[in-house]
């Protein structure tokens, strides 16, 4: 009964200005670009869109994951969105844990790729002159006709 009252009061405010205070955060739907009044949070990927776009999707617009469920979250509720993964969380603690996991993963990837990316010769060797590269690139006379 309580959710029906919420839906009815929300439906009455459609088309009217929202009573947002200066400084309130506002999320825009990644799919349509409009401000989000009511969120549609996808499960299992946790990406959030406006409810209209979320209900029109068969697969997530961001990660292409199959949608199992759409959670309707009213515009008055706080939703925290990761700026890296665009996943949404209901509390700052959940967002902090997610951020720490993502940061740890990125640092682990950096450690793995760092030795490969660093050259054994430092300082870097100057690039060869164009005359030195002449034997590696065909001249326009050696190029096949198309």
C-alpha cells in the first residue's frame, strides 16, 4: 500500500519543476541525456538510467549485460554513481568499497604491464633518420597498383 502511495504522489509531480535545492547533485541518463527523475537500476550490472530508458532495454546500454531485473528508485532517494565504472550504489560506504576494489585492480594491472612497458635502455634511443628507414618502407614506385 505504501509503494502505491509513493507511485501516485510521484505521478502527480510529472511535468512540474522538481523542488531541488541549490547544490543538489543531478544525474543525467547516459542513454537519452535527460535529467533523471526516477532511476531504473539494472541488475546484475548496477548501471542506472532513467526509468523510461531502463524499461526499454533488453541489454545494458553500457556493458551489454543481460538484464535480470530493473529496480525502480525514486528521485528523492540518494544514489551514488562511480565516475569510473558508472555503476550505482545506495550508500557512500558501498561506493567507497567499490572504488577501493577498482583502484586495487588498476594498480595490479599497472604492476603487471609496467615491466613490459619500460625499455631496458635508458635514456631512449633517438629514432633513426628517414634515410635509415628507406630500406624498410617501399617507395611509391614499389607500391602495387590498385
